[in-house]
């Protein structure tokens, strides 16, 4: 029987062609924590203890094919909550937590909030958890994603209304809102070749990519819908592709939004643009 240390070393060696050493070690330790039901400190406290992971070879085989660890485990952590994820949804990223924090900081506690393109439901559910008096509606065009989102809402014990709806269409029938928040598709197709296999091969392209000739498509349509559904003084908040920050600001100014503001994330990248409706 191998020790925890030996299993970590084995995983790192087996996936060296897919991930760098630091990321490989982090992945290996997460696997041990999950399969041994340990937190990180207890894993390291007895790093040479013997253990057995029955599905180790299957996990390694998946990792060698660049399958995301979150898909292997069937879950991802976001804003302190646990979310089911699969190939129909994007894996929630830590950067998006900063979008949740901004909205929670600037909106009323009892706000009516719309999440456009909700995917796994991470943003809407995290906001519902942070703002229990708020009313949350979340839309997505993918029924597969919505099925995952609904299960995540139940899993995390929050009340969010999930609806199938096309963000590029007219969504004025949804009502009026104090906040519209969105992490829409924003990566130009031309950037796909430089991205890691674990994203390109396993996450939904419709939630990731936009055509190079119209990269602001989703921002423009959501902001135009916002003109119809946002109350006076309401918030519109986007996660953005850093190269388009100034363009999104200009777009919102042309559409009549007040003082669009760029927010840099913890990695010092332009990550959020937000503004208020007049």
C-alpha cells in the first residue's frame, strides 16, 4: 500500500505532460482530500500515512486526457458553496466571485436580481445565499445547464427562479429589476488555439466564445435589454474579457448608462465593468 506522499508523486509524474508541477501537485492533493475525506491540513499532518484510492487509475487516465478535475469529482467550489458541474456548464472561476462581491456590496438587500446566462447557477445562487431577502431570477438558453442549475439551487437551499430564455432576444417580459448581472460568452474564437485543452475540449463553446467580428454581441444585447427592464438607478454588471474593457465602457456610455466603471481583479486584470441605469 502506498503513502499519501507517494500517491501525490505518482499523480504528478503521470500528468506531467498536461499540467505544470505546481498545478499537478495541487490537483493531486485535492484528489487525496476528496477521496480520503480529509481537509488539507490533516492531509499534510500525516503525509506518510498509508492509504488506498480505489479509482486512482481511472482518475489518472481522465487527467491524462485533460479532463477537468471538477468534472472528475463532479463538483466545484464557488463563494464557499459547492456546485455540481458537467460538460453542459462552465466551471465557476475564482475571478467571478469578485463579480458576486461587487453586486452584493452595491445593491439593496431586497433587490430583484437577474442573472443572464446563468450556466451552473453559481452567480445567482451565491447572491441568493449572500442576500436572503433578494429575489433572484436566472436565465440560460441551455436546458442542460438549467437542469444543473436547478439541482444546485436545491443543493444549496436557496430560492432562485430558473428560466430558459435567449439572452440575445427580447427579455422585457421577465419584468423589471434592480440588478442585471452577467458573465456572458466573451472570448474571441481566434483565442481558442492558445487555450488549455481542459477548457477547449470539455467546456461548452457556446458559453465561452464569440465571433471575432462582433465580440461585444452579448454585452450590447444585454445592455439594450437593460434599457427596458432596469429601474432607475439600477445596476448592470458584467464580467469581461480584459482586452474589451474600454470598448464595453464606451458601449454603455452610448446606451445611456451612468459612469461605467472598470474593476480590476485580484490578478490585476480588467475583469468587471459596471454602471447604473439613468
